[in-house]
C-alpha cells in the first residue's frame, strides 16, 4: 500500500522517464540525420534504458494496487548543436532526473514508506551510472576539440553500445 501523494509522484516520474526516452530518441534521429551513426546508436540504447525506467515504475504502481495515470509527453527539441553541446544537455537533463529521484526518496522517507524507499534505491544507483557515462563522453569530446578524426573514433566507439536489460527483468 502506498499513499495517494506517493502514487501521484511516481506517476509524475513515469512521465519524466517517458520524456527522457523521447528526448534521447530525438537526439538519435538528429545524429542519424548528420551522419553520426555511432552517436545515433548510443542515444537509441539510452532510449531503451529510459523505457525500462518508466516500465519499472509502471509495474511498481500496479504491484502496489494503485492506478497508473499517463500524462501527455512534452515535445523534445529537434536541434542539438555540436556533439559536445548535446552531451552537456544530456548531463543537465540527467541531473534534473537525479534531483527528481532525490525528491521522491525524500517523500518516501517523510511518509515512512519503506517499500518505496527500497524500490527507489535502484534509481539512486542508476543515476550515478547515467551521470558518469555522460561525464566520460563529455571529457573525451573536450579532448578532441575540433578534430574530425577524433570525432570519427568516438563515433565508432559509441556504435558498439548494446542495450542489456538489467538482470532482474
Ligand atoms: Fe536517464 O535515467 Fe531515467 O530518466
């Protein structure tokens, strides 16, 4: 059993995860359009991860006997500037998501909702990895600067990313 306030907040998080998926799908489309297929692959894998984040919340709300309520998903941008700017925007978005997860943990703590606290731990850990991935790629993009060969190398590296559903799925 979880409170109505908690249910509303978790439904709001589903919307944020769906927006994340939509945002990264839009970034993937942009990368394909400019010929960066490796970057496009990386963002499409990210899209799949975000869908998993949303569905995990969806299942949790259902398991708690509450109702999933889907809200409209905001339209994401369609132009993202340079690859560095795109990853800086990605990091900024992930920091926003981290704050949102922290707010949920705060609410669960306030309500002494131990089940939701435990459930949210997975997201707390996941956000460390998400921000870490972005920071790593940003560092590489800063290193190469305007070097086209460097960009080509990173594009090849990002082409190797494969979506692996978490073990519990
Ligand atoms: Fe990117 O972690 Fe979910 O939103």
